[in-house]
């Protein structure tokens, strides 16, 4: 599972992560933040790499554990 140490998340990644915590799809997150779905995919990919998570579900669990 992902490590639970603080990681450097950009403000844009944090906004995406906040909506991901609610269970929103990439398309819905993109609409909410006025971004393209591809940009949201990019943010999710960066979050996966930064946290060491291997899936969107694991990223969600990591985010929930962070508070």
C-alpha cells in the first residue's frame, strides 16, 4: 500500500483529490473544475506517482487516511 508520509501535492492536484474523495468521476471532476478530462487524468496520474498508489481506489484510501 502507499506510504503515509506527507507528499508535495499542488493546489490543482489537491482540488482533484478533494473531488475524488467524494467519488466523482474524471468527467464530473473536469466539469466541476472547468478542466478537460485529460487534464484531470494527468492530475490523477501525478497523484498516483507521488503517493506510490497503484490504483484510483488505493489513492482514495490513501487520501481518506490523510484526513
